[in-house]
C-alpha cells in the first residue's frame, strides 16, 4: 500500500530448520515480496546481513517504486498521524490516550515546529497490538498511547 516492493528479512535463529526458513521465504514471495532473504546478522554481524543488503540494493536500483507517505507530516495533526499508523501499519481500529499523553499532545500541537514532525511509535515485540497476550497479527484492536 506504500508503493514500494517489500524485501523481507527472515531472521535466522539457532533452532530454525532450513525447511522452516524455506517455508517463510515461499509464503513471503507468494504474497508479493520482491525478495525474502535469510539474515544471520545477530550471529554473524555484518557478514550475516550481506545477502539482505544486496537484495535491498537491487530493489532500490530497480526503479520500480511509487512511494506514498502514510500521512502528511506537515499538515496532519499528531492524533491523525498516530491513528493512520495504528490502522494502516498495525491493523488496529482505534486509539485511546492517557491523560498524560493528552496533555503532551496538546502542548506539541501548539508548537508548529513540533507538530510538523513525523511520529515514530514503539510497542510490545510480541504483537502488533499493545497487548502482549494478543500474539501475532490481531485485527480491530485499540491501542493505548500512554506517553509521547
């Protein structure tokens, strides 16, 4: 949806089998990835990511891109940016905010230099939601923003 060809990094762990890695590669490519490359940078450092880097370079050099930003950083309010990330990247439906987050957002919205910055979000490593018990890629959830 962003107009670029995906290159999927398949992180190899010591317990992974070649058959498992091949299955992930096949599924990624069958679902539109330009390439799916096994990466071993955790175990081998930069040398373990060489093939991944080459695949990314090849995708960049191909010129096959119609990149689209998810939101307009200069024009969209902070809450709109967050909602677009939740809905279009994580698969959620709604966002709720703590009182602390609401106060900080109000302060940042009042400053045009801060308001126009892009938003970067972090969450649990176990789920696309903010709930570590919702494993994998759940849909339709609500993200709670606690702090900015």
